[in-house]
């Protein structure tokens, strides 16, 4: 399966970096199988927009958590990860809240809305895809293929 990682640089050797803020599935190396989403990620901020391509070969011996859709379990997992807690998974895959849904997640995390209100607001929103790699064994599932610079939301051929 081909995966994409958006960056401002070529990433031949993926790394797990601990940053100031945690992401949906905690600290890890994030990819997507959705090229449109990767292009949007790459075009954020200043600098050259680069899409890195990887071949992903799953390893069934790893501890993998997969969310097929947004659910209470997904929301609770994101809430824990966003609050700085870590987990035991090598790889986590599932929906990524788009900007609108992410605002609702923030409202839920801060207590401005409850779970029932979150689901009422998020009901007709469609999240995208993300897969995060959290251990060196997980990163071994990725093989760098190539990278390309993206201009104005269009792939350069």
C-alpha cells in the first residue's frame, strides 16, 4: 500500500519526534493514503511543499489499533493522546478530524460541549485518513519510494 507524508523536506528516513504538542494519536510519524489530504498538509505554512511516498508493508506481529470510523472509542483515544498520554500501540490508523470536526474535539476536550453535543455537531462531517507509526519496529514497515515538490495544490509531473 502506498502512503504519503507531507513535509517541508525530503524524509528518506522517517523519525518519531516528541514535540511541544501531541497529535490525534500521540507522538509519531504520520502518513495518509489520501493524496488530496497530503497535498493540503504539504501546502500549509512557509517553505517548499513536499510529498514523500512510502511503500507500507504491514507486520502482523506489531500491536496495531485501527479505527474504521469516528466513534466514542476514537474520541476517547484522541482525548487521551491530545492531553499528553501515551499508548502501547506500534501503529494507529483511523480517521483524522478535519478542521471543523477538530474544533468540536477541542470544545469537547475543554468541556465547552459534552459528548452528546459533540456527536450532534460532528454527525454529518466526513473525516479523512491518517496512520501513525510510534516505534522503530513500526517505521520498519515503511520503505521510501520518492518525493516530489507540490506547487499550488497541483502535483508537479
